[in-house]
């Protein structure tokens, strides 16, 4: 079964949106198999955003993601990488459709509430960066 990584960003933790965001995934039927509230180090932030090292907003990105706790999660389900990305909505607030997480809660690209893996490769990389094998729980939902 496919797995993806998602992270509620510090600004969204401050806005008390953790429950709202997780509820959306649960209601969709996506299974939560890993979950933690954590403070990212600068080193982890730089590793996580390694592909953006050369971008002009890289320092801002690292500063923002380490500004307070995040909620990291591993989500499981069929086609979950694309589904979670679709549910998160477009990165640019003007492109994020109402009904998506960003469409409903974001006005500023730099404060875009949630991160989600954009491919199989990045899902594997990001899950391994944030979670130890034993922190991902294999269980069945009743339904
Ligand atoms: P995220 O999905 O975490 O992955 C890369 C992040 O870069 C993205 O969300 C945005 O928060 C951020 N980002 C992308 N473009 C810009 C930009 N022009 N200015 C500031 N941040 C940006």
C-alpha cells in the first residue's frame, strides 16, 4: 500500500489547525500510520528542503519551518501521494481551490500551512528523514 509524508507547519500549529487538517484525511478514509509533534532542528530543515538550497527564499523556508513545533505524519492508502497533494491544494494561494486545505486557509505562499510529498521518491526520502521504522505502525481499520 502506498505511503506519503505530510507535515502541519508551525504557523498552522499556532493557528490551532492540527485537528482540522488531520480530520480531513481521516474523513477521506486515509489511514494515519505515523504521527508526531516535534521541533525541527535547522539541520533537519536544511535536509528536508535540500532541493530548494539555491532558491532565493531558502533561508526564509528554514526559518519558518523551525519557528515552532510541526506535526509530522505518515499517511497510507491507495494513490495516497496524489490524493494528499490534491487535498492540500496548489502551493500558490491564488491557484489553491476552495475545498482544499490551502484554498481554505492560506493567503501567503510562505505560510502555506502544510507540506506534502510530491512524488514516490520524495515520500520515501521524507518518511525516512522523519520517522524510524518502529514509529510507523502496521494495523487495520475496522471498516
Ligand atoms: P512546501 O510544500 O513545504 O515545499 C516548498 C516550500 O517552498 C513551499 O511549500 C512553500 O512554502 C515555499 N515556497 C515556494 N515558493 C515560495 C516563494 N516564492 N516564497 C516563499 N516561499 C515559497
